C-alpha cells in the first residue's frame, strides 16, 4: 500500500461544491488502494477575514492570540471536508496540527517545525481511515498554538510526507502546474512537465506563488517526491518537482515577479571594516530578512549601502537603520517601496554564458531601468520600478522564447 499526502489550498476548498470535488479526489485515491493523508488550508479569504476581525478589536493584537484566531480557519476546512467524505461512506477523521503531532519553535506567526510525532497519524492510517489534517499550524513547548506563516500548509504537507516516508506528496492548487511565468501576466506562458528542487526554490523565493519556499527546501532535504496539480482538472498531469530533470535546451525555466519589496538605503556610511557587520547583524537580531544587498563607493571615505526587505518589514528596517545611522556615523536613511524584483531562474545558465546580457538587453530595449542586481548560480534578479514590472516579465519571457 502506498502512502499519498495531498494538500489542498484555500481556493480548492472555498465552497461546498469545491469541497465535494476535493472529497472525490481523495476518495478516488483511496479506492486505488492507497493510504491518504490530506492537508488543507483555510477556505478562500478566511485568513484575511480573521485578520480584519482582529483589527476591529485592536490594532496591536498579541502574536499568541493571533495564532489562536488564525488557526481556526484550517479547522473549519478540515471538519467540513471530513463531513463530506463521511457522507460518501468512507472512514475518515480530521486532526488539528497539534493532534497530528506538529511540534514547532516557541515563536508565533512564523514558527518553524521542529518535529512531527507521527504516532497518532500512523494509528489512524492503520485503522484504514482517511486522515484530514489542518495545515499551517502546530504547538510549541508551552502547549500554545503556533502558525507557520503564509503558505505554511504546503510546508505541513511536505513535513508529513518526509516524516512518514510517503511515496508521493501532491500539491493541489487552482493552476495545473508550474508555469514559465504567471499566465495572468503573460498569456502564452506554458506549463513545465518537471523542474528541479533548486529551480523551484529560487522561483518560490523570487515571488512565484505556486509553492511555499520553505516547503520546497524541506522536500529537497528529505527527497520528497512532489507534484503540483490542479484541484479543478484533477485528471490532468501536473509538474513534478525533483532532484534531477531530463536534459533540456531551455536556458531558463521561468520568470518571477515580486511586488512585496521595499528598498532601504543608508547613505554616507564611513568606509571602515566591520560597519556592514554592525548593520546586518542588528537587522538579523530583529528578525528582518534581507534579500538583495548593494554597496556603492561614495565620496570622502564613505560608501552607500542599499538592501531590500519585504514591504511588511519596511518600517522595522527603517527604524533599525535610523538607530544605526548614529552608531556608525552615516548621513541619512532613505526608503522606497514602489519597486519590484524581477528574476529569471534556470539551471541552464550554469553552462551557458550571456544569459545575464540577454536579460539586460531585453530590459534596455524597452527603456526599463535597473537599480539593483543580485545573482546566484541559477538565478538573476533585478530591482526595477513597480510600474514597469509586468512589462519586464513579458519582454524577458519573449526574449528567451519561453
């Protein structure tokens, strides 16, 4: 008997009709002789609605109470789905994150999974039950409910697949796989049959919303077989995410756009050893995640340091930078949030020179100015004005003939 872990996102369980459709997908998998664990997200806009309800009470709710509130969204989904499967005559049980054995770090709102105690899950599977698990949540060492951050249900599913050595982890979404870019931006984007863990991780980190980057990181670490599939057209093959793909002629696999970006600049920083350490260690200590970093030569023994953070962390990053300005002797701190990060990703660029030049040519031909550049072995990211982002994605996609 194979163990299949299936994850269904918020749009997949958004209403009664879709819940029944998901129930059919799960029971069809079960009828083929498989053991099934299904992980669900909150329905549709439930999480946003819960955040709005909290805002009606207070503008500064505690992280602990927000986790208690937000975890209810997934619990609604899991119980309704279990009821639908139960009505179809199948043995089923729903479990919250903590009932399913998820132990996390102590911090709230963006906790990381430390361990999964699989005893309860295995007991239920041994009883031939279909198991429905609330994603996005766990419990910490203080027995407090924690949540895993946006997209955390993907991570929940992969974590279960890894802990229980599942034969496959299927991620069901409202698209039928991973595309070369967002088809809502570029109509002629096409679906990929397969993609490597590394390529998918870079795309997810760069703004592609198909998979949560932490889930891909975990899948790679534990060699979890993943497939991104459509919950609407469930009979259509999806995109396999794996360690090695067949040899292709594609230079790059995809183009991603991220509008959740803010740029911070610390101007006139003294050009002394250890200054960069003071700046970025202070940001790290306050859990501010820095992405692109650019250091430019200034005048009179100074330099300018610019970096990007998520838009949500902009105010915190500016506050810390203002405090550091006095400590390091910088002149001023500036910020800009109407920017976007556009990235190309592909293992093909490892052995093919000129990929960066081709990307920059596409942007230059269309008068799109670059303010920052970041590279890795299989990724090139540029920071540009947000109003030019969709055009940039289109012209880059066309230039590489994706």
